[in-house]
């Protein structure tokens, strides 16, 4: 059976093809009687619009660009793989395809060049920097976008996040209530909003419980497993002065645990370890990782829903979604 086209409907209705197109899209320029007749014919013929042609007619591509962190993180970080799963479930349900452009967010000129070529209907961004230059470019090009993470810029930016500062506070407070007084932290990149605010949560907890903030217990890293592994060597040098460590994400915590095991430091007996993200892998390592649950799949779904609302110009009660971050207690702390 041949595919039914708009031209077939136009012939039967005695109107032009453009009138059929307008009627099927509820264009007010077509009177109600003609519109209803065209829809009846389309239904009788079981007409199904061609998705690609429909998108081109609307000047849409039905493509969503998802900007993940650059190598070595990207989908090698289980959090972002889970986040991408949440995005894809909602995107495919609404007829969108995904593209993962190979851009380094710190190379803004390359970012601009790539996004001028791919013509995406919208963009989901990860890991906002302070004063992130991508915001200005996307606003200037009228490109709908959503951040995974609060960029701390202004109220009209769409974002989905957990409260990094409060969640980090909860992690460190848990360690304090377990009796720890010498708590170190291995930070993520402090150029990133999440890295900075997780460090602030750590400091807040120490201050609220009148514990001394010691510079040697704050070890900077980069949100990668390898980076944290090498940073943990600094921790090992002062192991007798540390009883616990808050690590800025779970992938880093895996690197820390590896380094501590190699140094024959028992976990949690000598040093307790707590992470942030709640990646699935954390359940299966030895010891199982105590962590803050950062709901990756749900964040992906909500980010895509926010983006679709922008693309469709749907009014929302809020452009910001703040999800709860729960403490998951396992063996490492």
C-alpha cells in the first residue's frame, strides 16, 4: 500500500496542499468547517505525517544536543551515563534524537562553531562554571537550554540541581556525629559551581560544630578517579591526623579507596570514606560506598522536560528544579 501524502488529502478535499498542512496544524487561518473536513479525510485515510518533513516545515530538527564534560570524564563517569539515560527516555518519547557534540566548554570559540553547524532545537549543558560564557552565546542565538547544575547567574536560566552545599554539609555532619574530629576533604574543580559549593558545605559543617579548619586537610582535585587517586597520596602522608574524608564525587571516592587499600589503610576502621552522587557502582565495591544520592536519572528526565517546555513555549511555575539529595549509609563510613 502506497503511503498517503498531503497531496492525496488535498485532492479529495478540493484544497491546496498548504491548506491541508495548515489545517492539520490547527492554523487559525483555515476556517473551522474546512479544517474539520480535512481532518476527517486524514483520519479516514490513516494519514501519518512524515516526521522529518514535519520538522523541516517547522524549521525544527528534532535534535537535542547534550554537552557532557570533556575527556577523560564524559560517559566514562557513571553519573553522566545515568544522567544521559534519563534524558534519552524523555527525548525519545517526544520524538527527539540526541547528539553529543565533542566540545570542551572551556574552548568557547569551538563551542560556537560546532553549535552553529548542528542546528539543534535545544541544548542540555552540564557542569556550569562561574560566569559561564556558554550562557551569553546561547541567549544571543535564541537557543533553548537547560543546565544540569545551578549556574548562579540569574533567575531566567533553566536548571535542575541538588543543593550541593546542603548535601555536602549533611555528609560531613554525619561523620562528625559518628565521632570524627579530623575530617579531610578531596575537592572537585573549584572553577565549577558544584566543586565550590561542596567545599563550602564541608566548611559550614566544621564551623557549626566548632571544629578547626586545617588547610592540610583540604586537598584539591578535579572530579576524576585518577586525579583523586593521586590526591589521596597527600592524604596518606598525614593519615595519622585524619580519621575520615569527604570526597566530592563517587568516581573520585573509588580512586581514594584504591589508594588507601594500596597503602594498607583499612576502611572505615582507620579512615572512613564518604562520596557524593550515589552511582550504582558504589554498591558493589569493597567496602560498599557511603554517599550522598544525587538522583542522576531523575535529573536527566527533569532536564529534558524543562527543555521541551522551553521549545514549546509552555508556561511553567518555575524554571528551576531542586531535587533532594539523600544520604545512603553503607560500609565505607
